[in-house]
C-alpha cells in the first residue's frame, strides 16, 4: 500500500489499486502513517509565481508536514523545479544527500506524457538511484507551455487543471517508486 497525500479531488490516483488517496475532503493531515507516500503538497506558495498566489494561511505548513512524512515513512515528494521549499526545508540539491538519506531527482513531466515540459524536482527518501523504476525519455520540444509571455515562438498554455494534474504514466511511476522506498521512522 502507498499513500498519496494532497491529491486533487479528481485525481487519477483514485483509479489505481493499492493506493490510499488523501484529497482535500479526507485531509492528508489526518493520515495515520505507516506506509510510504507520494506527496503532492500545494505549491503555489512556493513556486516561481508565488508573488501572484493567494494561498491559505496554513498552506506552506502542508508542504513542510509532507517533507516530514516522506522522511519518516519513505517515499517521494513532487514540487516544481523552482520551489523555494528546498531552501526552506534544507532539502538536498541534485547530486547531494541530506541527513535522512534523501536526495533530489530533477525530471521533466513531458517524459511521462504531459503536454508541457513542466520541470519538476522529486525529493526521495528510502530508495537509492539504482532502485528507480525504468524512466522514459522523450526528446524534443513540448507542444504547450505552463505560462509564457507571447513571443515569436509562442506556444499555447496548458489549463490550470493540467498544471495541477499528474499525468497517469507519471502517477503510476511515482507509486511504483514509493512502494520501493523504506521508511526510517525518524522523528
């Protein structure tokens, strides 16, 4: 069993077997622990466009709490590559390790079928790089962008829902990765 924390209400994780999905209605903060996690804490307060965001007062603490769960139970946390959560929680840069054995894997969601490139960082605890499931690699330019200024090379923007959804192939890959992670049960 793998727990998915902070999933969208209409998440593709809900159709997967062996996954305990915690969306806003279930409130991930009530998750009792005990299995590895895939954490998707809200990122608008941490991302590149955070100055334009209007997060709830407690929203930043959800991401901090998610980091604690990944460190304790093992698993993976997904956030934008530009997330300031890394600095706030002293998460390791790619190529580095932290005191919990955690490490960061930069990915591009387009590899798993996203219409935009969507550069993402994964904070992983409880698995080594050799433990990763096979990763796809798709070369070329994405047909869409998350957001841009209109320039001569303008490409269409993805929708807000597409920015928040995890592509089904990536969701399956993240669950498989989390299932391979072992928790340290540290506090």
